[in-house]
């Protein structure tokens, strides 16, 4: 083994050739099981044997391609009946009249593939999609945790087979070599440096190249990958393109294209596997607490704290539930992590359903930061900031981080644009240091305590023109008589952004007979902006934009 091979990656490739039909048949089996349970509870007769026999008939999934309905996926019974993918549906019905046909659903197929990828996270955090029906698992350095590469391959394929999926798998040092082996040599494990010998006897169709390239190779008499590899690379590139030459070299182990994992690799991961599945809330809570201590201990060695945490719960039936929390400041205490997840679990609309139990619980720190030590004995402000940040984290864990906001001032005189709402967890320090216009002592506030996101229209029967306020107005079907007025305050729109489309506003602070104070404005100037197509003045529209305390 060469010195470079020590650092080569090991890739497990999974291929589910019948994923569309397997997904459908698995769903039908679950529905039948649910009906059996419901009938047993209700004391009704169970499904007849004819229904089970019908489920064993050849089944296919069809899709429309260039105005022709072709077989998109077929099951084992359809293969035995002589059907093949790409066959027109009419021909398939002629061969097998008792054919069961389902429509293709690419969105559901992709969701199922992603669900399987989530389940594969229990073996490695580096899982990538190999569309349409494949996965790549980077198992470098982790195969020994599952008894070696052979045991890991058998564990993955056995679990998927038991769940009703036809699966092919292979392991090699390059993703392309592993994927090529899954097409015709399932279960093959190739040592580093032996990829060329392993894929050489395979047909060129196993490379997964375009149909035109595969057909051209066969017409040229190159039926196996070894035949193609025996030719000079420049000859292959001149005839079939550089992309195919690169694909061939990767399959032969002479280079590798890195996989693109679905999720970024967390900074720290701790997990606990259970020989017997757990399902009680008490054990789950205790497990999270112990994992939080392990995670904090690992981060503390490098002086870091967690800003983003994710707890993943792997069920025995393959379902995975992930819960994420974020923090405003790096968390370095396990009790804080424990409390945040308790808040998050208590606020779930869909409770954490253990099903038949969890056999793995994982806690990961997706984003960490270096903890800056501060003097905390004499500075009470630091303690207050810590308590406020912890409170925001708990509220955000319960109702969502986007719902807890702070406001930052913006350089704009337009009222609805003079402040920006941002998540408090990430902008608390900026909000604390923000400089807002100071209120003039002895003067009423210029802006209302409550500003509407969008101004609401009001009905004004008449007003003093051209710049006067209304004497009364109707808002939300209630009439208000104006007794006191302050204004107007004229605000012109930002013409360099609006292209002159927005009108000038005259704002008034008004008080009605019941003591309620409103911030209203007239949209547009009577003589210069409010004119119809004939140039005649038109009435202005009035709006209420906020309420004073």
C-alpha cells in the first residue's frame, strides 16, 4: 500500500434500483396492516386471501416521456414476467394482462430517499445524495465502530431489505468506483488501489454515462470498462468528450470527485446507542443530560461554547426526528443545554413519538465559538446581559427564534423604514449599543408607541384644506371626533428609490373626545400631486399609522 493510500477515503455506495415501486408497495403494506389492526379492534372480518394475492401480481410505475407512457420502475414479479424499464405500457399490458400500474411521483421518491439518508446518519455524518436512487456514505475512519467494512455493509443492506427496499451496495476508495460496482457487483469491497482490476470486467453501462456514449462504445467494440481503459485517454476524449474520460479515470481509481454531503459536518458530536430501544420521557431526558455533559466537556478542552445545537432521535423503524436550538451567546453549561431542549420539547406541536423506541440519540454542536472570558465579580452589567441572553434563548426555544426580535435604527426618515426588526439572539449586543433619537424634555413624543406594519385607511368626511387636519374620521367602523391636533409634519418619500410614484405625507398627532391619541396622515398634496387624468384636483386618502400610549 502506497503512502498516499493511507489518506484515501472509503466510500459506501448504495443503489435502490426499485425505489419508486418499493415505496408504493411499502405504503400499501402499511395501509393493509393498519386496516387489519382496525378490524381486529372493531371485531370485523380480516381481509380475504384474494387481496393479498392481488398485491403479489406484477406491479410497475409508469411515467410520460415524449408523449409516450413508459415503464419507469418494475418489481421482481414484473421482471419474471419479462418486462423491463423503458418498455411502453401498451406492450407491457400485452405481455402481462394482470399488470398493476401506478403513476410516477418523483417528489415522493425524493422524500423517501432523503428519509433513508437521514437514517444513514447513524453510521456517518457524511451522507450525500446520488440521484435519482442512490446514496454515498463516507465511512472513512468509522467502519471499525460497526465491526469492519463487511459488517457495516451487511448491516446497512440487511436493514433496508427488511424494510422492503431492493438495495445494492459496494465499498471502494472513490465514489465513482463504488457506484459502478453497485450496478453489477453488489456486495463487493475493493481495497485501495485495486479499483481498476475490480471494474475492468464490468460492462460499460455500469459507468452510468449517457445512453449515446454507451451505445457509441459498444458500436466501437468496447464492451467492458477494461476495453475502454486499454485505449489511450486522448482517443477516448476526442470521441466521447473530456467528461467521460474523467468519469472513467475516477472509476479506475486514478482520481476522485469529492461527494457533497447533505448537511455540514458539526463541530462536535456525542451520541449514545442502546442495546434495547428506549421510549420513556424520563430515560430520554436523562440521556440528553448526560450527552450535554459530554459535549460541554469536549468543547471546554478547546475553550469553545455552542451557538447551535441539534438533538437527533433515531427510531428502530428507521424514522429520524431532529430538534434544533440556537443561542445568543456561546453556551458552556450542560444545565443550560438541558433546559433549552426541555423548553423545545415542551413546545412541540407534534410530540416526540418514540414509536417502538429509540436505539440511538445524538447531540451535535453545529456551530461553536471561542468563549471570551470576562470579569464577572465587579461588573453587574455582564450578569444582567447573561440573564437577558439566557431568557431570550429560552423564549426562542419555545416559540421560535424569529419571533423574538430587537429593533435597530436605520438612516431613513420614512416611518416604516426607520427601524429594522432582527432576531434578538443574534443582534442583542447591537441593539444594546444602538443610538436612538433622544426625546425632547417636556415635549410629547414625535412617534407613536405602536406603529402599524401597514397604514390602515380611515374615512374623512371633510378637512381643512390644503394643509388642515380632519374634524372627525371613521376607523374600523368606529367614528372619532377630533378635539386636539398637533402638526402637520410633512414627510416626502425617497424619490431616488420610488421613481416618484409615492406621494408626500402630512402627519398629524390627533386626540379624540375619549382621550385616544392617533398618528394619522394625508397621502398626497392637494394641488400638486392629487389630480386626475384631466388635471382636476381629487380628494386625498387618509390613513392611521400608529397609536400613542
